[in-house]
């Protein structure tokens, strides 16, 4: 082979390699976009609140639209006022909330919390919050991700059963 033919073959291989790399990159970008769309559809339509909170600031990076029905506030209110959830905590649960917040900042997080809130409309509700602590490479908490479910009806039924059992026991 002549030197010119070798350069032409190498050039064609480099061009083919570039085309394949661009194709692989586009396939990966499409797969990522489709994955993001699936997550967004699930999160945006879930009846529970799905959220991500940046730590230690307590700033919500994401909260699903169900905050409207579950917490009685809008996503924007939550983003604009990171302390809003703390303000919703029922007074009887404030010590619990403060204790759990301090534990969270130290990286101590139970798999779930149950607590009461009072919505901006004055409605008392029970919440069940499932937690996933996200840490950096040094093990420091950087975010809390979770799902919050309104369990008010379940708690009412549990209380009715408890009262009926007391009546039956007497």
C-alpha cells in the first residue's frame, strides 16, 4: 500500500469511529430522556408526595404536585418557604420534629416517621414519611429523599378499633 492509501483508510476509520460515537451518544441521550419522562410521569401523578430536600439547608429541590392535597400547600409555596413544613407540624409533635431534624443532620434517619400536621386550612392530618438519606463520599448527609402519605383515615380507624376494644374489655 502506498502512504496515501494508508492515510485514506485511517481517515475513513476515524470518520466511522466518530459517527459511531455520535450515534452511541444520541442513543444514550434518548434513553436518558425517556427514563426522565417515565420518572416525571410517575412522580407528577402519584397520590403521595415525592420529594428531595437538600441538606443541611432544608431546601426542597423537588416536591410533587400532590403537596396540594396532602399538605394543603402548593409546590411553589414549599420552594419559596423551606420552613413551611416545620410550620405545619402539629404542636404536640414539635419536640419529635426537632429531635428527628437534629438526628437527620447527623446522618441518623429511621426508615419512616409518623407525625401529625395542621394544614394551612386548619385540618389535622396524620403523615407517614418514608426516608432515604443521600450522603456524599465522606458520609455527610447531602439530601433526604422520600415519600409522604396521608394516613389520616387509617389512624381514625385504628382509634375506633382501640376504643371498641376498650369497651369490650370492660
